[in-house]
């Protein structure tokens, strides 16, 4: 308790200095709904190959609108051609086919129907998808901007996608794939039960079967690519998801660090595979939570052995990877109280007085971009190297235990390259199930 009080008082004593430095460097921003004006402030980052855009919660409209505005600037004026998001690969593929004017392809069910539905099935994402579809319309197919999911949770949907592909191109291989995936299909709707059965009930793992399936698909790559290279890439990526998901659910009960690292390694590998497939001109924008896109080695997560996409991108791309964090003080957020529970509209508590968010609030600038790259901002970077608390709200938010549930220690200057601040924010607007009235048959959320 004494150590906690000492750290708390030390962080509070640094606040006046940090606030004054931030006030000097914070650049006011317009509303992100003024997309062109807002996005123009981020042209300075356009020499990067990968720009990672964060969020301090999964249910805040301003974060989605800001990322959309920044992405529009980077796509329109600076040649970025991949948008990769913290979502499942087959779900995001529905949006990708919509924005690139490809034929719709039904899946096992509606896109983005797994908890948390509101994270991607919301009006803010819908507006961005509609904009990207219009942008791509007049461009050659190979020049269109693509939209992809990086995550690992879609075991059942990815199995379905692999089998549907093989049924079309190689029915004999599809029969073998069904036998292999038969080991997992009883668990595909509740894959966590598979991991429990392996760990505690003596069930033999399905690893050998899913590894063998991916190896077969890779071995026949040249034959499949001749027919349709893009369809093969999609199917192979789904086979990789099945492999990663099988491993993820098998180890998730052994500890959070190992499963977290597997998940972020998979997301990073998916990102680099997308860039390799796109060729030397590939330039990517990543949308994911701050906890994924900020360099984990500068946070208590990393100090406990976890790494993330941001750290891996920093190692792979150096200064050509730019990570931009997002934060807020208060407002409303779409979140649940427990995993799998209904979405609620929750009030976000004002930030703790020993947090970075409190320092940004005290600047009096309600919306800002703070960029600490370069020699001219060395003093700002040094002020942000004092460890402080930082808040992370995921799909679950528990205000009643906020300090223990949602705060962690970080060194902001080493975690991000810049930071977007909104003093007060509002929740995303979820979409109802099905396709909105009047939307085209290709509409991504209704397939």
C-alpha cells in the first residue's frame, strides 16, 4: 500500500509540469465530422508504410469518426491502399467485397454477429464503408483500397469459408478437409469448450489435422492461384485463422500472456501477408485498440511479458511505422458489463488525477493532436517519459472497479508517436440486425 501511495503522489506531482508542456504543444482539431479538415492535420505522417490508429475504447463514436477521417486523407492524397482492422477475417471480408465491388458471398450467418456486435456493426463503420465503396468505384480493380480483418476468433466461419472454397475448386480436397476439420466442428460455435476439453478432459488436440490442411493448401498453391489468386489467398488466410484459433483456444486457459501474444502475432502476420500480397507499393492503415497498436514494451503489459502489433511493427518497419493513440476524459460509451452480456450505454468516469488523460484534460483544449516526433519536440517527449496511468476500456466497462479493471502504467512517449485527444465523447450507434432499408443486395452487414 505504501508503494502505491508513493507512486500515486509522484505521478500527481508531475501533473502541473506535464500539463503545461502539453498545453504548449497540443494542436487544436476540428470535429472529425469535418472529415477533410480533420484529416489534413495527419498528412504529416504520410511518409510511413504502416500507420496504426488506436482507440481507448471499442464503443466510442469520435474514435471511429476520427480514424475514418484520417484514413480518407491517407487514401485520397497519399496512396494508402490497405485498411486492416481488429476484426475477424471472414466478417471483414463482407465489407471488403462491398467496398471493392466484388460479388457477395454468403457465410454461415450474418457478418459481425458474434459478441461484441456493436464494435463493427455500427453507423460510424457503415458511413466509412459507403465512402470507401464510392472512392473505389472509378478505380481499376487492382488499384482499389481493400478492407481486412486481423483477428483470430472466427473458427467456425473460417472452417466454412475453406470448405466452400474447396467445394468450388477441388471437391476431392474438400472431402479430405471435411474429415480433418471434423475434429473441430463439434466445438466451432463454442470453441472455448474445445480448449477446456483438451486441457482438463483428456481430449486429443486437433492440431495435427489443421496443420495438415494448411500445408496441403500451400502445397497446391500454384494450381489454385491459376484459377483465382485472390480467392486462394482468402481461403489460405482462413486456413491460417483455423490453425491460430485452434492453438489460441487450446492455450487460453494456461494464462493470458501466452494467448495474448499468439493473438497479436497472428494479427501482425496477417498484416504483413496482406502487404506482401499487395506488392512493394503496399501501404497499410491499422485500426485497433491502443493496447494493440501502442508499443507494448512501454507499458506494464510489456513489462509482464506481453507484446503486440505496435511493438512488432516497430521492429519490422522502424520509423516507417507510426502509432497514434487516442484518449478521452469522460462521456458515454457502448460496452457490456461481462463477456457475452448485452450492450449498455455507460457513462465514462472522469479520468484519475494521476493519469495522462487528466493532464490532457487540464490543458483546456477539447480536441487536439499532440505529436512528439523530431528534435524540436524533445522536451515534450521527455515530459511524456514519466510513467503515468493510462485508461483502457474494451468491450467490457466496469466503472465500479475502474482503477483495477481499466488502468495500467505506461510511458506515453515510447508507446506512441502522437496522440489524439477528445475531452468528451459519445457512444457509437449500433445497427440493427439485417440490411438497412433501401441498402443494395451487396450491403456488407446483411449478408
